[in-house]
C-alpha cells in the first residue's frame, strides 16, 4: 500500500480501538512519548477488517536478545508505565512481549498499538506472566547471576520459563521479595496449574492491580548491573594509543566520514561507542555493535545521558549473528536484514576475527562486503601489543596474518580509496569501497 507501513484493524478490535482513542489514553501515551503515533489511512483492507492505521514513525528494531541490561530494564519500565496509564483510562495491555518494543530517538517505545484492550472489572493482568518471562526473568538472571544469560531470550522467543529462571538464580534471590513473588513462587504456580484442565478463577481489584504494577516498577527500578570485569569492557581505558595517536585516528576517520556522508553506519566492534559518536556527527543513524555486554552497557548509558539519539547500541557476536527465527524462519529477521548500512567501521576488529576466531581474510572481507558498500578498516600488525595479547596463550599458526596478505584479500572485494599509517603505531587505516 503506497510503499508505506500500514496495519489493518479487525472488526473484532474496533470497540477497543475506539475506547483507546475516545478515553484519552492514546493522547496520554503520545504526550509521554510511550507509543508510536499513527494516522488513520484511507486504503483498501481485507475482508473482516474495518480500516487501517499508518504509523507516523518507524522505530528501530533490535530484539531483546540483542539488548544490554539497561536497555532491557528501560523497555520493562516503559511497559509498566504504559500499563499504569492504561489502567487510569479503563484499559490494559493484553500482552507484554518484549517484541512489542522498538527504539526511537534513543528511547524505547511501544510499537504495538493493538495490544491495548478494555479492562474488565476485577480482572487480573492478562499479560503478567508474559511480562515476567520477557522482562523480569532475564533481568534477574543478568543482575543476580550473569549478564550473558540474556542470550536465553534467543532460544526462548516466548520468554524465559519461570521455573528455568528459578533454577538458575542463586539462593539469595529467595530472600528478595520481588524475585520470590514474581519469579520463584510465580514459576511454581505456573508449573502446578499450567497444564491443569480445571479453570482457575482469579480476581484482582483495581487498587490491587495498580499496586501490582507499582510493586513491579519499584523492583525493576532497583535492579542493577552486576559489577563485572569483562575482557574488552574497558578497551579504550586500556589502549596502546597515546593521546596524540588516538587524536590522529579520530581526525582521519572524521575526514573520511565527511567525504562519504553516509546516512547509516554500522560500527562493528564498537566497544564503548567512542567512534560511533564520531560517526553520528555525519550519519543520521549508527548501529553500534559489540560482543561485550559491559561495553554496550557503557555506550547505551552514555548515549542516554547525552541524548545521542542517532546511536543504536546492540550486543552481538559477529561469529554467531542473530539469525532468522520463529515460524518458518519468518517471525524474526536477521540483524542485517533489519539494518541496511551504507558504510561500516571495523576498527580494532579484524585481528579478533583472524586470530581470535581463526577466520580467513577472504571470509572476513566477504562478510564486510555483504553488509555495506564502503568501509573504514583498521589493520594492526602482528607486533601490535593488542595482537600479541591475543597470541599470549596460543601457538602462532597465523602465517597469513601479514599486511601483504591482508591487502591481497581485500582487493578481491574492495578498492582502496585511501590509506593512512598511524604515526608511532603498528596500525594502518584503510578507506574501502566495494567493487
């Protein structure tokens, strides 16, 4: 339909939609920037549908298994804020999936307008279990056990089962009222009654419902990123550059970005976002990707604090990137199906792929060429201290890790537009365009 995104409204949902618009809920959520705004569109709709809406903005879609701790926490708080406001307008979230949250201007935003429905008298929150599995369970696992357990969301698209989360959480969480009620005991109840044929009648007064949402909000707000040391979480605090060398690198990259003027940049191995922020001075959007959850956490919090809305931080292992998932592999698209960058940065990256993961140069440049048409790539010589760090506890079998082999391999996919040897270092920058 005219090349734009539309969503058809089924006749069965019309009463809920009308209530959302007439009750003041829609206006309240838009005012607080919690919901994607839309217009009603005059376009043909299939049989059984009343009309269609057209979102005014399209949020960036990074899935929950690609978020850092604070992104997941902020998305959870958004969901609770929407539910709290909905209750005041006689409505409720009928589902609370993390997939209903996108990112716009650096903030989480609800993208599923049709997840709001009329509130029935004394009805419990229908989406409570889903909220706990999509948000609370992974947040508790990350806060109390290990940040990497967030990746369980990739293999559990319907949310992490609460009995599994309960098993993985440390004993001390049984003494946390929030974890006890919403994960441990909730998990036991779901396991006990989940397969029962007997209908469980539950009632929840309006005041109790509001109290539940506020209690969840207070518990989520109190969860903190664990104090964790990761291998690359402080890369630029432990760099082998002098200030002058780092400034030269920034200046060269800025000049090449100014020349290219891409609208969208992906920064692979972005770490804390130092160079993503430089890219954001020239591009409308920067996808800042790193494997280290602490580095991505630092980047997200910095962007949030300084309102750097163009940067979308993503936790991602390039050797195991997010694949297509779901029914017939069509429900969740792969990372680079969702983001189409015009330019990429691969700084302090290729030695990790070539040595850390033993990936041939040809495979590395094939990957880069499939992602974006132009790149700024940094090559550190084998004598560089960070490369030597990778070789500390392994045999050096990397005879092809030379600048000659590097340039020969890249020439199969790319043309070199510019080269800069960073003064006083064993590193060289390349500005490449795809052949």
